[in-house]
C-alpha cells in the first residue's frame, strides 16, 4: 500500500461526512418543522411561537444536529491529519478546518447579532466548499500516482456538481437572510426544503466519491 496514512485518513473523512449528513438532516428538519408549525411571519418568530412538544422536537433535533456536527469535525480533523502525512494538499485542508471552527465559534458568540451570524454562516459554507475541493484534489493526485484514471475523471465531474449545488444553497440562504421579513414562513419553509435537498445531494455525491477513493487507496 503506497498511501497507508491517506487510506486511513480518507476512511475517517468518509465517516465524518456521514455524521455531517445526519447533522444536516436534523437541523434542516427542525427548521422546516418550525416554518410549517409556527405562526410567525419569519422563521425566527415561528420558532418563538412554538411551545410544548413542538418546541421540544425542534430543540431536540437541533441539539442532536449540533452534537453530530461536532463529532464530524473531530473525526474529519483526525482523518485530515493522518492523510496529510502522505499528501501535502491535506496540510492546507487542516488549516481550513481550523479556520472553519473559529468562524463557527464567532457565529455562536455573536448569535444575537444577526448580521455577524449570517456572514459567519455564509463564510462557513464557502470554507467548507474550499475544504471539499482541496480534499478531492488531494485524492485525485494520489489516485493519479497509483495509475488510476477513474477517480480523477469522477473527481472533475463531482467538483462541478458540488460547486453548483453549494452555490445554489448559499444563494438561497442569502435570499432568506436578506428578505426574511418580506416572505412568509411557508415560503421560507419551501426554500429551506430546497436548500436541504441540495445539501443532501451534495453529501451523497461526495460520499460516493470518498467510498470509491477509499477502496482505491486501500488496494
């Protein structure tokens, strides 16, 4: 095995993405549920309008999502550190992950400041995109060194899909943050569902790529 550390690292990144997918489903479902069940004019007001079991459902889903996301970050960080021992591209990814964690902390600290929170969330999405592209680039480079042509070709196609889906997701989030006072909770709920579907598509495409890459690196 030419890249033993990278093989182990990519497998952990794969596991981290599965956890992140479930985290996204939990938080996304909480947002959609609040938009549908709440009676406020905005999603935030809809959440405030919830009470009893409704509020408990949203709070529980959001908490589970946050815990899963934290675990996913840790697992991915360990995986990237391992992979960086065999491929230099992952060293840059390591710094990006640390930066993403800092941005998330800033977003949490300034959660009451809507402008800062929105900017931090969008910045986090952009950093995640760059991180994903760097990981794909590192895997493609290693696959090429192993004489594999399937992974590099799949990598190019996946990059286009991921960029398109994440760009649309970011645009939807920007629209929701800017015009949230001008759209009802139903419209916000529909936009949230679209954003969630796009994120799930991105995760699935990325997971398929990581699964194939892991098999190649382990061969």
